[in-house]
C-alpha cells in the first residue's frame, strides 16, 4: 500500500509538468485557393499525431492524419505546401522536432494507399522539421489524398509547464503544379 501511495504522489507531481502534442491543422478554403474545384479538410483532432513532452527527454510522435485533399473534380496537377507555422514558438521548448510526412491516395474501394510516383516507385521519404518548416508535394489531379505524419521524434528542453501546451500548428496551401 505504501508503494502505491508513493506512486500516486509522484504521478500527481510529475503530471502537471508534462505537455502533450496535439497538432492543429488548418488550410485554405476553396474560395481562397487558386483551384476552386479542390477542397481541403483538416483531419479531426482524434486522428491527429500526438506525443507527450517531458523536460530533457527524447521521445517519439505517434502517427496521425493532418489533412484531406479532394481533387476529384479537378484534373490539373496540384502543388501542395505543408508548413509548421509556429516554429518560432516551438524552438523555445524543443531542440528538434522531426516529422516523417507521407501522402496517401484513396483507391476505388475507399482504402488509403501510399502515393507512388508516376513510374510506380515509392514516393521518397519527406521530413518536416523546425529548421525547414515546409515540405512540398506535387500530386496528380482527379483523386482524394490524405497528408499524414507517419512517425517522428523530438528532444524536449527543460521547461516549466504553466498550463501552456506545446502544439505545432500546420497549414496546407494548394496551387497549380
């Protein structure tokens, strides 16, 4: 019983010092886009990537979805830019944040498959970091896509949690390729 009580007390002390990563995604609306027939939808928070940050700790990011792009009614190719918009704030808490970003295409059965290049080879691994803050994809038109984080890692500096959450903000921008 004494060990259990000690565990509870330590948990109560440590828990407020942790911060959780829950990404917030937002993008252009069809009215803002140069491609009015293409829709962007932010993934629900329940599907977003996540991580728990502790001071002076290395950790990983669980996979999750960021955006859905519907270009079924648009045949031109699309250039997609994915940004971390608050890297200037995150750099105070994180020495590094590296996210492996992937694009999936929806097949006729409604299943998500990793996007392939036109020659059938795998799309190269793409990494979004605090240092580069931007990744670009060129996507063929007339399909549905999902932009997701496949994995990630970080190093959290020591910090004092004053109720503030560490949360990367993502922005997706579309243009003609």
